[in-house]
C-alpha cells in the first residue's frame, strides 16, 4: 500500500461531499486543500499510507505542526485556520468509518477553542464620511459610490457583490436575490440612497458587459479585456481601502467591515437577531450572535437611568 491509497480515499470523500451532501465547489476545494496537507504530513513524517495507522499521537503531532507552520509572508496560522484543518480531518475519518474502513475514531478528535471574535465596524458618522468620500462627477466615482452604498445597504459578502449582473437588480422593487455560501439563495434589499447611486452609475455606463460593477477598458491588456470587465474581489478591497483612507478613517477597513456595519446598524436600531441572521445569510444564529456584544448601547442608557436611584 502506498500514498496513492489515501489520496484515492480523499478523492472518494470529496465526490461524496459533492454528490451526496451537495456541498459548494468552494467548500470542496477547501477540504481538498486541508486534507492534502494532512496526507503529505503523515506520509513525510511517519510514512503512513493506511487509515488504520492514523493515531491520536499522530494527530497531536499534526496539530503541533499546524500551530508552528509559517506561511510565505512569515505569519502563522490563526486558531480558526488550524481548526478548519482539524475539522476536515475529523469529517474525513467519520466518512471512512461509515464505509467500514478501520481508522481512528472521529469522536476522539477535539477542536481547539477559538478566542472571541473582535468585530470591527464603522460608526454612523464614519459610514457617512466613507460614502461622501466617493462623491464625484466622473464615472469611476459614481461606480464607487454605488458600490459602497450597496455594500452598506445589503451586507453582501464581497464575493457576492462581484457576482451580481445588471439584470439581477430590480431597482423598482429595490430588492434582488443573491446566492451565498453553501449555494443558499436569499433576498437582499436596496436602500433609497443605494438605489439612487446605482441609477446614476448605470446612466453613465457605455459598455455592454453584463456585470453590475466593471473596470474601465484600457486596451493595454487584451487578455484581461477578453475575460470581461467585471471587478474582482481584490479590486473591491482596494476601492474600499482607498476611500476609507481618503475619508480619514484610521480603522483597517475592508468590504467585510461594511457587512459588520450593516448588521450592527440594524441591531442598534431595534432589528431582531433572527431577521438579521436571515439578511446576512448565516446558516447558524450563533454566527450572528457575534454582533450582540457591540450593540448593547441601549443597555447602558437603561443602567444609567435606573441604577442606584436609592443612594443618597
């Protein structure tokens, strides 16, 4: 038996994720990446070629390896990234057990505790400054204003934003559907200001590209132009950071910061957490609950109003 045996089992598992469980292509790619790293480690370190030789001690050494792994930029893996690797291995072993293949029991594998996430969001005044920074008469400014307005209006992930076509948007109803993580479709809503900004942007578009947000065609890169004008996620990240700097915002602002700001704004203004969960497209409400600890300003007002009134 050689390493190809484990590689074949991983391939079988990835096909199982695709066909039986209906997982998204991105999920399958991630699992492939995580499991290939695991297989390479146990083969190079221990010459393991059989699932039956995977032990808790091997898993422990792999976790140490992940914790000390240094990427090309000199950074190490976050705890959450290490956990993604371990979860992939655990689910793979669970699949093997289902096929009656002898291996380490997945129930013996524990996932490390992740420190509480710190949410970076913009205050209302900062959001306004960011949007105003993109005010301008030219087409690029109108595009960027529409892009920023839509991010804050909908809480879209950047991958969802760049996938939108012009025909997807219903400006009359001020809503459209988007396909998010796990291929789940949800409805998102467009604010009045976002609607106006999108209309102004589309009125100055002279191309026929179907994408809602596009770059200008330069003519200097024929290969890129042939692929279409649709903005990439990296382009959107650069646009957001540019206007955050222009607005004098000292926070490290990303497209996801506007998603956090969208959720925080809704909760601070009285929206219930279940509705926010649905608008964000979270499969589990525990994901949405990361916002609750930053939306308790109303509790402070109540505390100040009612606490200690009997003290002299």
